[in-house]
């Protein structure tokens, strides 16, 4: 096969419909494979890795929904665009097809132009997604080389310098001063350990697959899940470390961290997200919001459904504005206004959150950057309950 020509797999149990579809696609210049049922189509797709699959829903052996479930459970076909074809034109079929992981839906009888337009759109979408992923990965790799040496050097200078002073001149210092120096070493060692751990999280997310399979994501009940994040020991520890707080300055039950109350207003919904990733995303974004808030000002967490398919979750704070060039490179491990704000890791936190969101089929963007407030927005897929 010519590698430059897109390969389309047509899966349909009707010989007449299958041949009509194949002829239209071949006349348009595509290389076309065919299968007479879902089982055969799945085997061909796994072996040939087509660029797009056109799949009928009602078929013997393995129907279209079964094909979708098996395809999305496979590493090979997890992100392959699938256009579902069916003569059943009703909302339940559309919703079930999309919930199963289909990318688009076309009812029979279709017009030639309609079919070609749908296929072209899926090919363009796949090409843009691939290009975006490669560009982001390149930016992230470059940013690591430019940024991480600075982030590592800051605590390392303190560790080496203070330990050297203790080794060479300890007898000159009082016990109280020695204790202060040891505490400084310990604090910077913890900071370095935290940075390395978060870098490992980033590396794991960046090296992993671009999207978790829908079946691998948990069903997260938003309201109790956000509450559990705020009450978690992990979040309290991160807040203390970043804000340089004592235990007494964090009251997770009252949701107050270093004088910053976290105000939560959420409409209930059940979303699709791997539970550990939800904790990671919320922790990184909330810690960033707390870090860059004005003294005593609250951090807001609001959420609402967007129709029946998506849920919008906003984290807002009053404080430091983000420069536009930083937002343009979000995920590239840059840090907003480093000269004025020496707190480390803002860009890393956003990068981790963005990668974790993306692999759960969610999106992250910053619709407002002026600090009045600054808003980071997440959009998750809502869990759709399919009637048996």
C-alpha cells in the first residue's frame, strides 16, 4: 500500500451497502479494506491499522458497539477515528455510539458528499491531533532542558553550601545556629525530593499514552471528590510545603490554608476520570492558586454541567496575573514572572495537570489571566448511563 494514501476500513454486513461505500471511497482516491462483520473487521483493523474505520452498528457475530468496545480496549486502535453507520436514526443510538467511543455518526441512506465530508473531517482531526501532540512533546522536552537545571540548582546550592559550612566551621556556631542550619538543610532536601517526585510524575505522564481508554477511567462524583481532595493529607502536605506553613496554619476540615479560605460551589455530576489523576490535577491547580493569591483572599472552586455531555470545573484566585506568552506555552514548564515571583513549579504544576487531564479525555485552558481573578478551567466528560 502507498503509505501516503489514507487507508479506510469499511465494516458492514450488507454486501450491497459495503460495495457502494467502497466504490465511493476508492473513486475519491482512498485505499479501502472491507469486512463483513465486526469480528472480521476487528481482526483486520488490528493487523492493518487503518487511518479511519467506517462501521455499521447492527451486524452478526460482533455488532458495532461490540467492535467499539474491543477497539478502544486495544492499544493499537485506542485513538483510531471511527465513523458509525446505521439505518437507525434515533437519539439513543447516537448517544450509545458516542458513549462507546465513536468519533462521528452517519445515518443511512447517506449522500456521497456527506460521506466524503465526514471521512475528510476525521482524517483532518486525526492529523491535527497528532501534530499537536508532537509539538507539545517537543516543547516539553526543550523546556525541561532549559528549566529544570534552575529548579534543581536552587535547593542544591543551599544543601551543599550549608553542609560545607557545618563540616568546616561547626565549632564556631552555637547549638541554636547549628540547629537552624540543619533545619535549612532538611527543608531544602524535602523541597528537592518534592521537585524530583513531581518531575517523575510529569515524565510518566509525558511518556505514557495520550489518552486512557474510557473503560479504564473511574466514575468520579464531583462534589465529594473535591471535598476529599481538600481534606486529604496529600493536599495539606503540598500546601504546607509550597506556602511554607506550619501544621497549625492548615485546617483542611474548615478548608483554610495559610489564611486562604477555599470556597466551593459545585453542581453535582458524575464525570469520567482516573481517581488518582483527579487528585493530582486538583492538588496541583489548587496549590498554584493558593501560592499566587493575595494575602487572605479566597480561592474559588466552581463547577456546573455543560449540557449532558460535559462538566466545567473552574479554579479561580485573586493575585498574580499570568503573561500571555506564558499561557501560549502552557505545559512547557515555564513560570510566570519568575523575576518578580521566585516561587518555583507553577509551570510544572500546570504541565502535570494538563497532561493528566488530556489522558482522561478532559481539557485544560486558562480563560482569564489578569489575576482579577485568574481562572484555570477544566472540562471533563460526564458519565452517561445507558439503559439496558
